[in-house]
C-alpha cells in the first residue's frame, strides 16, 4: 500500500483479472438507456468496507475511494464484496466523496438473520465463493451448534464451506474434527508453531477465490487473515482511517486482496449467533448434506424429530454422520416446529 500524502492510497495488486471474477463493471460497459441516462464515465470498484453510509471502494488500480450511495440506487443495498460502478471524485482525498451509481448482479449472497425469530435479514458478504468457518480448540471452546449454523448458511447460499480449527496448541483437535469427518469439506488446522503450514494450506485453497472468514469472537480469524495477507494490518488501518472506523478491532467486515492479486479474503467481526430464519425446514435438511442422504430411508413427510420413525438415528448409529450433527439439525427443526416459519 502506498499513500501519496493527500489521503489517497493505493492497495497494490488488485488486478483486473480479479475483477473479472467479481463481475466487471467497466467504463461504459452498459448501453445508454432511459433508465441509465448518465454515468457512461462510471468506473468499476469493489466494496471493501461499509460504515454508516460510507463505502470503502477499491478501484482496479488499487486506489481506495470513499463513496456514498447515489439516490438512484433507491432501496438497493450495497454490501462488502459488491461489484459497483462509481462516479464523481474518484481520485480519493480526505473530504472527497464519490457516488455509487450501480451495483452489479451478485454471484452469491451469504445471509444471516438477527436470530431465528427475527426475519430481519443481513447480508454478511456478496459474491463470496467460499466460507471458512473458524473455531478454536479452547479460548473460546468449540461451539458445534454455531459451526453447523454457519455451514448450513454456506450450503444455502451456494458458497463452498471449509473448516479451520485454530489454537491446536491448546488441545487435541481430533475429537472435534470427528464431528465433521462425514462432511466432504477441507479442514485446516492452525496453532502457535504450526501456523506457517496452515497459511500455506489456506493460500492454496484461497487462490483465485473470494473467501469469507466467520466464527465466534477470539477464535483467531484476524490472526489467520493477517498471516495470509502479510500487510493486512496496515491495509486495515488505512481503510479504517479513510472510512472512519476504529482501528485494530474487527468491528465490521473488510475485504482484502490476496498478495499475488489473485483472490480476496473477507475478515468479519466475531458472531455470537447466526440466525437462519430465512431457511425453511425442508431446505434446512439439504443444508446438512451428511444427513440429507440418510433421509432417503425416512417415511414420507418425516419431520425428522420423531426418533421412533425417523431413519436418521440409524444412519448416525451406522457411522454415516456424527451425533452432534444430528443434534444440531434437530434443534433447528424443533425450533421451526414451534415457531411459525418466517416468510419474507
Ligand atoms: N494459543 C493460540 N492463540 C491464538 C491462535 N490464533 C490466535 N490466537 C490468539 O487469540 C486471540 C484472538 O485472535 P483474533 O485473531 O483477534 O480473533 P478474531 O477471531 O479475529 O476475533 P474477533 O475479531 O473479535 O472476531 C489473540 O490474542 C490471538 O493472539 C492460536 O493458534 N493459538
Ligand atoms: Mg478479528
Ligand atoms: Zn426422518
């Protein structure tokens, strides 16, 4: 990252081919129409952070510009990861503000709700290809219920999930890894003294992709992101300063381009809960692929809650999935059978 002393800063290595992956919104890329009469000069950017109506946008050449929404966007939301077109003062500068005039169609939308009863939906990130669910062996201890919720949200969004077990220096990872053995997802272990190997493994998995890290507070998401993106700390500070966020703590999602410019990582603040009110019961089961296969033996219209008739207990007893996974699914289904489903 280079600053030129005028508040303008460049985040290096954000290459055009990244932007191809993220949906190009290039100069004059849309024809003039009655609906879009202006903005032929709009330029493409990626939203890297959002803070109280101010959007940190990264241009192809690495310039960071702060923008606001143009009125014509109406109620259309703008979130981290969005590919947008901006006009106005795109040179950057302390008081300069550009305007976001277009949001490109999203390839994926990772959602959560405030909680399971509250239908208010939040988009965690747009255009992610992958989601890394991070959890630690200790400090804080693993929370399989939360991990399973994050995994379900990823499957629902069509975002490829993977797991990262951190703080393996504090205890054995095997018991908790066993829960996810029947799930066909990559698992990376990281700990003090073994982080280099984890970073190598992660870099391989992250290359060419947009990857979002989620998990409880303190599990080590930022530690990993900082290790994968060597100048992440400095870049987070510059972006935070430009958009008015506090420094050093992960208070909002932030997208960072990978060192070789080939891919992005999105660090997010720790979550205490991950509401799934937007996923109905039938769909929820498909978001547990290790169990979904086992439901083929269930009676028609099985709600998977009655252990007398549901085939999933046998499926688990036969070792096809872990009991903790069935427990997670049943808790979620039980909630839905007692709480009216949320329709948006
Ligand atoms: N022992 C041990 N400590 C770690 C490891 N990874 C991270 N930590 C420590 O855990 C604490 C929290 O790490 P962060 O990376 O800030 O956690 P985070 O998930 O980003 O937390 P939030 O931003 O609050 O969501 C820090 O003190 C880290 O030094 C690890 O592998 N082993
Ligand atoms: Mg953090
Ligand atoms: Zn069943």
